[in-house]
């Protein structure tokens, strides 16, 4: 049963237990010229690896905006832990930064940082 654009209740036939899901959208901006596939792969990997992101609906990063000097992407994921969606979204936003700091690699061109428009 749908209860809006980002939440739905699932009633399994076996035990009639309610489970709440919540969609998570994370906008991200990257500079034109950035290796877009690499950014998409990394965002999707970060979401897949998060323990509270739903496994049934794989996370997806899509291009949603083309600007004069940047591209807008959106990471879309779902969680069955609706009450924790803000913390999960924050984790997903911070994970690429932590990885870049640890590995020293980045996706963007020098002087054009990737941004999470949280």
C-alpha cells in the first residue's frame, strides 16, 4: 500500500507485519569533464555497502541536471529503517569524502570540487 511518494507499507501474507520503507534522494554536483561513470559507480557502491540501505531495490545514481559548468546527479536509494533515513542520507553524503581522504583520489578536476547539495 502506498502512503506517499517516499513511503509505503508492506503487509506480508504470512504474518501481516508492517514494514515501513523510505526513499532517500541525495543530490550531488560534479564539474563538467569529471569521469561521470566513475562518480556514478562510486555513489552506487557506497549506497550498496551501507547496512541500512534496502537490498531489494538496488541504489541508482542518475543525471538530473546539466548546467553551464557542472552536472547534477541524484543518488536514489531505499531503506526499511524509515525512522533513520536522515542519518543514512548523511552517511551516504559523507562516505565519498572519507574515501577520497583515505585514498587520496578524487573524481573532479582540480579547482572544481564535487559537492553534495544536502
